[in-house]
């Protein structure tokens, strides 16, 4: 690639406020050097590729790309999670980047590591100095004693603490996918729901009922989201379905980004549909009268 660029280095799984600071600093450096900004990430599940085990990702590659572009990146490049690529040593990794891009500078987090044999920011800065490049490391961001990290975001999501997770993420957590046909039980109760089919790579957040929203046909609609089983109907399979308040229309087959704002309650089993209907009405009232 002939075009000169600054590279923001990282996995950027959650594109959280720490990641955003790295991208912001990289954008500033690219402007100073008069070149483009390229943000690196990985196309698949990096943790699974390295350890063989997966927690899932906060945001998929496509979701990450959309967020990163919105932060001012000119190019988002997805690295391979193949065994052969992950076997590259620290020097080979940087040489690969310099063969692929015309690199003027690098920006990474202070704790960034790379290459099979443990490259770190000190090695990166030495490499950059030898090659007439600039390398900047960014300190982590701490919020109320908690480091902004993908690990901590996942802990919060796992516990249903969406509000705190959203603070560390820097924007509301979301799931993107396609609306698919389901049981149509909600419509019979007077609360039609949209069932979202999405990537199996996504990290499993706490099962429960949430408040949230979506942008549909250019307009924001508040939502009551059920993420989990439907025990009243003896259905144990996990599904994510949302009732969009005051929305009328057909969403089947449409791509939707569903945002989560707050954890409302645990999923409950009701002895009859009338009790379920009453509880959903309470949930709708709660969401409509929230201060968010």
C-alpha cells in the first residue's frame, strides 16, 4: 500500500473508552503527519484462536468496523486468526505490517502485546526509532477504580449491569442482526415482538428483561427486550426478542441494531397469559417513564 498511514494497534473487541482514546490519539497523529488512519483488529475470535476456548466477543468484526469508522478511521483492517498468522514473532509481525502498509507511525495502549514471542510497547518504540517512524503508547482509562477493558466490560454484561458497561463502552451496548419469524405470541397478547437472529460469536450477556431502543425507519423507538428463555410457554431455548413501543410495521427480514439501556428484571414463569400480559404492560410503563 503506497498511501502513508498511521496504524492504531489492538484487538478493539469492545471499542470501549480505552480503545477510543487510542484511536483518537492515532487520529491526532495522522493529522499531524498529514496521512490516513488505519485501525487494526482481528476478523474472528482471537481468544478462541489462541487458547481454544471462547467467551465470545463484545462486538463482531462488522460491528467493530462500523464503530471504528464512526470514530474517524479511514481504513479498518482485519487481521487473520489463522494458526500460521498467529505464529508470527514480534519482529515478523511488524515487518508484515510494513510490507502491507506505508507506515509513518503507531499508536497503541500501554499494555499492548503482539507476536508469538511477546512484543510490547518498548520493542515497538525501538523498532519505530530504527525505521524513522513514530510510536506512541496511551495509558489505560480508569473509571471509579475500574480499568476500561474488554474483560471488565464482559463482567458487567454477564452480571446484567448494562448501565456500568455502557459507561466503559462509551456508547450503548448493542446487538445487530436480522428480524426473523417466530411464534407471534406477543402479538396475541397485544405486545408484538421482533425476534433477532444474530452472530453466535457474540458474548452471552445476562438473561433477563431489559429496556432499550432501536432506530427504525429513521426514528427512535423505545423497547422492552426479553433476552433468554420463555418459561411461561415451556420454551428453554435462548432468544432475543423486543417489543418496540408505538411501532407499527413489518420488520421481517430487516437488519436491526438493538441497543440495551438498563436491566429491568429476571425472566419469570407465569401461571397464565393474563399475568404475563400484565407484567409486560408494567415493563412498557417503566420504559416509557424512565429518565434515559
